[in-house]
């Protein structure tokens, strides 16, 4: 019986050694993959740094000015007109800011109740104020300091070139 027990122990030791070797081999493969990925990440970071440096060189104002002067006949670039700029107040409203129209009883009662609904809506208008739908102001109507007057001339020539900024909420 001792020989059978010895054979079982030898089999268990062999299986344990095989499992241990397999686990060790897989761990080494994963470690190699980690080193490969770290090298790829380092290469990408170096490439990003190189591209940032190249962009800084390519976008230098002196270089761009020389290129514009050299190719001015071919490019035919023109300065931007001050009338091409838009103030934040002139932009349309966000969809989230558009007021929701009031739902009347006309939908519930059908088309025959239209006259009654209009009459009740006129009576209810005095009791509860409906929010008016705001529209963007026309370009000549917006008058921040130094802006365009209704007659088309600038009110204050010293502030005519200022651009008023604001946030769109």
C-alpha cells in the first residue's frame, strides 16, 4: 500500500509543478505585455510632445506674417470687417430657454369648442400672464455703449471698436 501512496504523491507533485510552471509562464507573458504597453505609451507621449513643439514653431506670428506677405497675391486675404462680428445678445435663444406654450382645453374638447376656448383664454389672460416669446434684437437696435445708433452712425467713435462679451446662459 505504501507504493500506491507514493505513486499518488508523485502524481500530485508532478501536477502541482505543472500548474506552478503554467502560472509562472503566464505571469511572465503578462509582464512582457505590460512592458510593451509602457513602451508604446512612452512613445505616444514623446510623439505628442514633439507635435506640440512643432505646432508652437509652425504657429509663430513672425513666421505666419512672412508667409502671408510671401503668398499675399495667391491667398488674397482681407482683414475681417467689424460688421462681421456678432454680439452675444444678437444670438438666438437656446432651445431650453424657449417658453412652453399653454395647453388649452381645445385639444380635450375637440374643434367645436374652439370659440369657447378662445373666449376663456381672453378672460384668463388678465388673471395669469403668459410669458411672451422673446426674439433676438435686430443688429441696429442693440445699443451697448458706443454701439450703432438707429440712424446707422456710431454714437461714440472712441468706443466703436470695442467688442462687448457676455455669456449665453
